[in-house]
């Protein structure tokens, strides 16, 4: 059995191309792919920036062409539905099909396994070392198991890949340090305030950045999260999405500043939201106040830096942290690559062993069938024999088969351990056909 990986990811594709390649129902996609005769097992990994199909097959070339025919047929049907009645429909099909072919990446055999290990360790992610992809791979594998599109081959491979993903995060610091602006804002606040536990935080704004920051703050066990937005209802919606937070009216902002330890402002306002004048009359000057302005244009007036115990940071500060952490992760990536190299070697040996055991079973099965047939014929030729004599002859034939096959199987398993692919391939060709 061999591994085939066909994928479209953020590395080469735009969102529109990813959508054409994606599955509205992954469960249905699994059922359709496994119905392709050349594909024996399959797993679909689909996230916001990748669609990947892992297929187990005997003939890689045939499986690849069958799978691409199926995927392109789906894509063309989507294009037809989207541009139904358009005069230039044929041109759109040609253009968008070309986009798919240009974006598709294919790996087979050990290269496919290497890619899977890079995937679970986070090295192939848009944000290097991120943790989410490991859970996504596990969920994809669990779904495939539930649908019934995996067997012993992929169970062995994906179990190993998931464990390697965990190992990389345990043995290195690949997933440490914020590398996005939102997570960098929370990390910076933790540094300046000495932690966020039991701190009161105020988010101004209710857009995507505010959502990401709110999610991150919730994980830090803060004492209280306040949300202020010009549209009150949008603030309520954000609090519901985050799963926590007290929404305050924008006009009452001044009343809550005195008890706030951290302000993160992320609006799209064309003017300042927080000014020196506002803070002078609203805050406790003996208490440290950290303000992080992630808005463009800026929400916070630069002059607030002049106030005692007020610490203002902006996008530039956060970019420095994110870049610093990216460099740290890149250094850790080299360590992860070494882990992948070692684990890939073990995985390949394990796969060949798993694969060759099927051949071993077949060898013994064929030998047993021959033994029984010849034993039956011999007993018929001998005529009348006692139960004891039958037992002796039966045992004799079993011992002959066992002693004849034992050195063959032992050497075969040794070839697996030594990575002797040529010998393994020859044995499979000799015995799998019989």
C-alpha cells in the first residue's frame, strides 16, 4: 500500500480557488472518494486555508488520475452553477480550472508522509508552530474512522503523525510566543502588568481584531472583561461570540476607566477615542494603566504617554514582539525538522512492516491451504488410518510448513527493519499475486 497526498493550500491558492476545491460536506466527500476503485483508504483535512486529501492505494499513478478527475468534475459543476447562463461560461471554466491545476500540490510515498509530519508539527501552517492544526488533523482522522474510510494502514500512519505533532511541541518551543497582532497585544499586556489574572480589561471596538483579542483574554482568567462599541448591539454580539464580557454603552466609557487595568482599542474610527484630557479626569493616577492601540488610524492620542503610570503601546510595538517571536519559532523549526527526520524513518519502517505482515499472512494462508489439500489426498491414498496416525501425519505436515517458512519470513522481517525496499517489493510481487 502507498500514500498519495493531493492538496490546495494558502501557499499557492487564493480563497476562490480553495472554495472550488473544498467539500460542503466532508463526510459525503469521504464516501465518494472511497467509492473510487483505485483508492483503498482516505482522509480529508479541510481548514480555512487548506484542502488536503490523503489516499492509500496500490497504484499511485492510477489513484492520482482518478482522484483529480473526480475533483475537477466537482469544481466544474460548481463553476457552472455559479455562472449559470453566462455567455463566457466556457472561458470561466478554462480559467478557473487552470487556477486549480496551478495551485494543486502532489506528494507520494515518503514525501507524502514527510508532508503529513510537517502538517501536524505546525511547520506547514500560515503561522508556524500553531496548535490548532494538530487538533484539526486529529478531528479529520476521527471523522474518517467514523465514516469507515480508514484501515490499518492509515490508522498506523495518522496515529504516528499525531503523536509526532505532540512530541514536537513537548520537546521544542515551536508553539510559544505570540506571532499575530492580536495575540501579541495580550502577551505584551501580560509582560507589563506581570500577568492578567484578576485584572480588569476593557476592549473598545467589536470587529475581527476585538474578537481575537477577547478570545485570548478569556483564556487568561481575567477578573472582568468590559466591551464598549458605538453600536451597542454589535458589542452584545461580540460578548456572545467570546462567551464572556459585560457590554457598556459607549457614552459611559469615562465612568469605567478608573477601575480598568488594561485598555485595548481596536475601532475603525477616523478620530481619537482616548485622549489625554479624557484620562486626566477619569483614571486613578496611582494605579498602573496599560493602553494598547491596535487601530489604524490610531485610536489613542500620543500625549497620554505624558501621564503618570500610563503605558501606551501601538501597532509598531506589537510588530516587534511578533517578529521577535517569529524568529524564535524559526530557530525552533530546525529542531522540529530533526524530530521529523528521525520519526519519519521509524514511520517508514513501521509502514513496511505493517504492509508486509499482510503478505506474511498470505504466505501462511496459501501454504496452509496446500497442506490441507495434500494431507487430505495423502490420507485417502493411505486408506484406513487410526485417529492417532492422522494426528501424527497432521502434526508432521504442520512442522514441515512452519520450519520451511520460518527462515523466509524471518529474513523478510529483517529486510523491513533494514529498510531493504527492493527485497520487500520483490516479495510483495511474488506472493501478492498468488
